[in-house]
């Protein structure tokens, strides 16, 4: 039995990756808009209305400042504002600062709640002693005496 027939081998055609086709289309669109590449951009942060940030590290940026058009492309990640806080403060506008204040208040309330819960769980045996320290000792008896009860009955009758 003979495998494979007579004749030349078939040529395998290598297909271009879809990335190459998309990149060529993008380059063509950028040329039509007269966008020029901007070099030296390390990161781009786009602030969203929900308080998250679309963060690009080492993006490709093209711009046409005369037409107020900027194209940013690369791999973007959606992150929370708190993840980028130390290095992002200089980029925040008034809306983002208000969002940051809300996040700080939420974080502080969560921290306080967690601390209260941990103190409650850790010091369960100490709470009885702590409660005794807060309440002053009774100096006199507050139980009504018989004379006061008689006076009340007389007042009720009158």
C-alpha cells in the first residue's frame, strides 16, 4: 500500500494575522485624519463617570491639535481610582477630586466598621468590665418609700 500520491507537494499559504490587518486599517484611518504620532507618552488615564479609570501603559498616541483630535490605542485596563491614587493626583480635575473624596469617606467608614467589629470580637470578655467603668455606682436608693406612696395616693384623690 502506497501513501501519498505522485506529484508535487501542496504549498501552504500563510495567512496574515488579524492584528496586522487591523493595524493597517487603523494606520490608513489615522493618515486620512492627518494625525501625527506623539512619542514619549508613558501612560494615559481616562476618567469615567462611575469613578473608575481606563488606564493605558505605554500606549500609541496620535494627534492633530488643529482639529482637536487625539487617538490613543493599546491595551487598556479598567481600574479603580484608589489603585492609582499616589501617582494620579496631579491629573485629577474637580469632578475626579469629588469622586476621590467620596471614595476616601467610604474607605474610612469601612475601616472604622472593621475596627469596631474586630474590637468587639477581640474584647468580648473585656466589654463587661468596660461597661462597669462607664456606669457610675449608685449612691442612694431610688425605690419609693411608703411615705412617698401615700403622698402620691393623696395627690391622685385630690
